[in-house]
């Protein structure tokens, strides 16, 4: 689904020959648009091409599957109750680097 203009949505895939695709805020909508960027995650000799959601938070969240592909092992795990209090979310502290896919030689270390 893609935004076609002010408030219009289309089920056609977004096509862009540019490296940056700009979308406009849908008029009269309470939806929040967040930036996504193609990135390369690295740890040691392993790397993963994926997307990063840029939300301005002070914490970096890495999916468990990505951490496994990078061979990351956390130093500690703390249980954290979910909204429904029926599931437990485990989190760990890990270190890796992230670089823009368009500038793979400019990594940023995440600790």
C-alpha cells in the first residue's frame, strides 16, 4: 500500500528510481508516518541487509531473528511484562554496527 497524494492510498507497489521516496501526510488522518531507511547491520564478519525504522527514540530495538543472524549474545536478560500480562518479553544488551546501505563504509557503533 502506498500513499498517492494528500490522503489517497493505493494498493499498487511504490516505485521509485530515486534513493529517497517522499510521502505526504494524509489529510484528516491520525496516522503517524515514520521514516524507514535501508541499512547494513554488522557484527564481526557477519552482516545483514535490512531496514531501520527511524522513530527518534533513545533505545535501539533489534529483532531476535536479526540478533541470531548476526551471532549476537546478550550480556543479561530481564523479563518485561506485556500489556496483556500473558506474555513475557526478553531483552538483552548487545553491541553491533549499523551503516546506511548507500554508505556502507560509514558505520555507527550501537552499544
